């Protein structure tokens, strides 16, 4: 059976976590400079976070709350907690417009959840499939939503330039 050293795995995982959430290094794996999740969110106003790109799409505020919720659920799963009755749709149904204060609070809660999950991932022995899979899931799921956020932001900026409005004001 072939194995890789745990420290090698952790180095790669934490490099991808840093790139996905915090900052893109010069030798990035997949993002352009300045496009990590927190770098991207720092450029978004509460007004932009409140505006979905269409009447059937979620707001950026909902995307952020979903990522935060996912991190918290994933951490519980990684730690072996039995998860039942998780309402994955609640955020999509309930998070819409945010005030500037709510937007800042949402970003702060996301940062706190990320820091907590990062500490948990750092402390794992990676001797169980849930540890390895959980670390990978956090990166992949967040990268997906980062792409959604960046694409929605691009669309919002284009509609603002053209004067077209989508969704509620």
C-alpha cells in the first residue's frame, strides 16, 4: 500500500486553504492574485451583497452565509459527530438583503468559522478517511462558491455599468 507522509499532505492542504480563503501566493495553484475569498469579499458592498443577479438566484450575502454554515457542519462531521436533520435550504430561502452592519457581521462570522475549522484541520492526525475527505471538501466546496460569488459580482458590475437592474432594489 502506497502512502504519503502526513506532513506533506498537510502542507498541500494548508497551502490550498490559504489560497482559497486568505491570499493567493505568487506560485498559485488555481487563483489569480487578489481573488481569494476574503480578498474578494473585502471589495463587495452591502448593497452588492444584497442584490441577486436574477430573481431566481441567491444574493452574495446568502452565498457567504452558506459557506459559513457549511464550514460549521463540515467541522462537526470531521470530528465524528452524527449529523441529522440539517436544513441545507434554509439560508437560500431566508438570506436576502443585508445592511452594512449585517454584511460586516456576516463576513466576520465567516472568518471566525474559517479560523476555527483551520485550527481543527491543523490538529488532526489524518489517520481517518473523514479527516482527509473533510479537508478536501472544505477546499473544494469553498472554491466552488468563490467562483459563484466572483461570477455574480462580475454580472452585478456589468448590469450596474449598463444601467440594467435585476432583482429587488
